[in-house]
C-alpha cells in the first residue's frame, strides 16, 4: 500500500493512477448463516452446543422467564411507590386536620374568654 508503483505507463507513457477495488470474499463451510441449510435435520444441529449445554429453545425460554420476572419486579416496585405516595397523602390530610382543629380551638378560646380589658371595664362600672 505504501510502496510507490510505476509513475508512468510503460505502454503509452501517461501518468498512472492507483485504483483500489473491493475483493470478493466467499465464506465456505457451515455455520455462517442459519439460512445456509436446506434440510431440516441440519437446522436441528443448530439447536445444540450452547455454552450452558442447553439448546436454543431452552435458552429462549429461560430468557423469556427472566424478562417476565423482571417485569413483575418492576410492577411490584411501582405498586410499592404508589402505596407509599397514598400513605404520604393520608398523613398530610391527618396533619391538615390536626392543624385545622388547633386553629379552631384557638378561635374558640379567644371568643369564649373575655379579654382583660372587658373585665376591667365591668369592674369599673360596678364601682
């Protein structure tokens, strides 16, 4: 690639160009594509030989079970978060009611107790 080739054509004497073309590659042998096999018995051979000693169908089933378990776990986590939010809202409502009750009691106390100035005015009137 880096070597300098002839700079002029030996036949006509014009300047030469270096042209790179893709080469044709042919993959021979089995196992390059699953569609390479024409007979069903050869396809059955594909299902064996996985690292875990299980065929592809078993591996797919195991993967699908794992996915389903993951989905269920995510749904459980979502439901737990929803329940926590509901509980927080309940607690907030309870706190709001307690605060309202305190405010009401304060108002009742101020309304039911006469102020000191009113008591002094009544004492003056009696004298």
